[in-house]
């Protein structure tokens, strides 16, 4: 390995100025009196609220869902809310209210930061959004946020979170690299899963890529396995090959470009700082550079040298909303999943 040498890339990773927007801020983690953002708003934070409330109820009149497992999945929580009796649903609604309060508290703290001033819309993505419970918590948080800032709207991200983190990669792409191509590869590296797929750009239907969609989607969950960094790269290579093979079978024209979203702070040379503790192996090692590793695995796409552009995963997921944010000057994203991500965008 050559370390953090990304000199072959013709543009910067983690850039603030992107083709269609300016990234004013990302990855903020301000400590409130209740704790850091990720301790208040994340999948594990929601589960802890459920467990804490059940413990309190057990010491009193009793836990209405005592026959349920100690740790509930979001799918099971959704079912209890929809099909459970009134007492069971009441437990879930109580947790939704507290979690919405936490989201509102995080938003209030973010709005104290200079970069967040004048934000008019917040989209909420991440795996938590992909549930009825998540939608209700976001809806309730929207009401709470408007109590302290009536000009702000909070709403769920429009795309499936599994796809939004890939779709946004198209907004990282210099337009000249998409010339004469109708598809490009996107990669979403998350704290629990790796995802990749081909982005059908559909520029003939909308030049801002509002009609873009994912084909050849691949997903691998790494959170439940012990695996080395090299082994995870081999698995990523298998996923990318599968997506490329899908494109080749369909006769698609694929750009020589791979857009990547990854946790943490992304340095211009492709190095990473912070936010990578949940990834397999040492992603902050000076000997590891993800864009360089991807180019080594895929030196060419078609007959052109492969280029790789990388940014923070919350930024990339937020960029999937860029075509739909032309009516506001400044907007933001919160991603609720293994941790809490955030980013602020300003339209050009």
C-alpha cells in the first residue's frame, strides 16, 4: 500500500464545494447536559429508552409487554403499536414521545451553531426512519422543533434509507465524468452494513437527477461478524463486481467513477478521522486509504481509469434530497442509525 496517496484523483474528497451545493457543516457532535448527540438519538438510544421504561413499569404496576423479548426489533415495535392492546401501544407511544423530545433537543443545540442558522428544512434519514415508529417520532419532533423555530420544517427522507445513501453519490460527481454515461456506481459504508449499487441517472427525464434510482443493489451486514479490514475490502469488491456484472448484462453505459459515503471526517487525501469505530478493522491507519484501495481493486471501468470521490455518509445521504430542495436556500439532514449524523447544505 502507498498510504494516503490520492494524487490520481482529479478532485478533492470531503470537499465543501460540490457541483450543485456547498456543504456548510457536517459531523457536529455537541455535548448537551443530557449527553452527546449519539447518546440521545440513535437506534441504541431508542432501545435503551424502551428498556428503561419497561424496567420502571416492572417495579410498579407491571410491564404490559412483559411477555416480549427484553430487546425488541423495530419491526416488532411497529407490530405492537399497530396490533397490541392499548397498554402495549401506550408503552411504545411513551417512548416515541421521549425520543422525539431528544431529537428536538439535538435540533435546538444545532441551531445554536453558526452553520445551522437560517436552515429552513431538515430531512431525517438513516435506518430508524424506515419504520412506522420512526415516522411518528419524526412527525412529533417536527411539532416540537416548530415550537422554538416556527420557520423550520422537519420531515422523513423521501427515498428508502437503504438507497438514499447510494443515490446521493451522484450529486458528488463532476458533470464531465458523467458525460455520455447513463449509470454510475455508488457505495454506502455504514456502521452496520455495506451497500452498493448502480445509480440510473435518468438525466433525460430530469437534469437535476430527481428521477435517479438504484439498480443492481447489493447489501452486506458486517455488524454481527468479526472480520478483518482486508476481508471487508474483499467483500466490498465482490459487491461492486456483482453490481457491475448486472450493468454489463443489461448493456448499460457506466461512468468511470465510484461515489462513496463513509462515517467520520473525510480528509482531502481520502484519509479518515473519527466516526469509524463501528467499521471492521483500523480505517484510520496511515497505511489504509479507501479511495486508493478501491482503485487498486477496480483500476478501470469500461476502458477508462476509475476515479473515486468520497464524502461523509450523512452528507451523501442528504445529497439524495438535493433535487427537491431548490425552493429553500439552506437545508440540513439528520441520519439516525448506528449513530447520529448531520450535515448542512446551501444551494448554489
